[in-house]
C-alpha cells in the first residue's frame, strides 16, 4: 500500500492479527473501477492504495510469518457492502488503473478459493467490504481488516500499537456495560452550552479495537472506539435519551433537539441547517440516535482526517454522514451518527 513501508505492514499485521497456528497466506484485496466514467476516486485505485504488487506484500508477510498472496483484484461493485463478485484476479505486478486494461479475464480465481486459502486479508478498497467479509469470515474462518475509502492520510493510524488500543477500548467498554446513562455537556465557540443525556439501559457496548485475535473475525481499520446503541424504548418504559446536540457542518453550527432518542427539530439560520431540516422531514428515521462512541486514537497523537464521502449513486436516505460534536471533553471523542448508523 502506497506510503506504508514493509516494516509498517509487518507491525500492523502483528498487532492486528495475533499469530494463529494455521496462518499461512496474507492477501491484499483491492477493487478496481470498471471504466473511467464510473471512477469517482481522487487518486489511484483504492485511493492511494496498492500500486503494490505481490513482492512487497510477500516480503512483509514473510517477516510476519505468513506467506503473501499479493493483490487480489476485482471489478468494483458500485456501492458499500454489496455482494462481492464470484471471481477475482491475483496480481503479480502493479495495480492497473482500470480493470478493462489488464486482461484479467485470462487469469481469474474464485473468491471461494481466495477465502479458503487465505487466512488474513487486508481490504483497502474504495467501497466497503465489511459486511460481505464478516459473513464469509464466519463461513471460511479467515480474518480480515477492511479499510473503505483508503487514503494516504489514514496511514499514521495504521502505525499505532493496536494491542494498546484494544486495552484502552476494552476498559471503556466495561464502563459502558455498567452504565445506565451518559450525560454529556458541549460548549460551542460562541459560548453557548448544550446538554445531552443518553439512556444506556438494557444495552451492552461493542469494542472496535482494530484487533482480530480469533478466526472468522472481520472489521474496520483504522479503529479504536467503544460504542453503544442507546435504549430506544422497545420495552415497557420509554427511552430517556433527550437534549440538544450541537454539530458543526462545514462552518455552520447546527443544533438538533432530541426527544425520545430522535432528533425532532433543527436550529440554525444557514444552508446546512435548512438541508438537515429538509432531510429530517423527508426521512424521520434519519434523526434516530443510533450510536454513542468513545474513541481513543487522540491519545496516540492522531486527529480526524475527514469522512468517507457519499457515493453519487446512493439515494438521500442512504447518505448518513457521521456527525461530529463541537468540542472534545477529556481524552475521548464522542461521535453520534443519525439514521441507521
């Protein structure tokens, strides 16, 4: 992967994938645009990933005590978490710009064969493969780290010690498991203060630590947060999630009024607030408070580098942007995602 040195790749594999006895093959999964008209990327295929042939990955794999398969390429599927095609191609040289230029039809391999023979997969793809790899991982027993929208700006977050990341994330998860609610205070740059309460009853948290110690595990890298789904009132008692949530969208501060775990009003004089009001009116489920997350990567000197842009073929209901509150409190970052998460 461009910008990621062999030594970095070795350290990443060792910290994210603790050695298992049957580990033999490491593969890098990349999607290639079918044609120039479909290519929405701002850089080379995989957004700065894998002008890597098989030799760098094999060298890194050897040092991490696995054998490298090199790049496993396939025609992009056009949307996040769509089913993967039946076949792919093992690349021995540099990743081509367009699938049509490669003559890949002459040397294809089934994904089933890749999944059966490869124990560790890195997937720095344009479109997310998290869902299909989680499903296939449970069937075939491989482990996979997915990196949708991979860009060079993500590389510093791949150089951290994911063993230490996991330790910190697990501590936060344990606290969230015991918590019944979370009260959060926000202070905007103009001095206004806001408060939110999240009802955490009847829930357990999830650890997204960037480590995959067991066969069949798949998830995102970079990673490093514990997150929990607020109680939504499906039992006899109503949810107590409510408050006012400030979110910075571009240069504008937009304030969501939340009642019973849903954003019901949007305050703000600008275009961003108007767009959010319109979206909420058209799609009420967009206002659902789907997730409360506490990240740890800031303690490693890392900062947010942006967000994955919406795909141009997606309808408005599927363009669920991460919402970033205005200020960090303490050493953790709090992320709230509307809609389906």
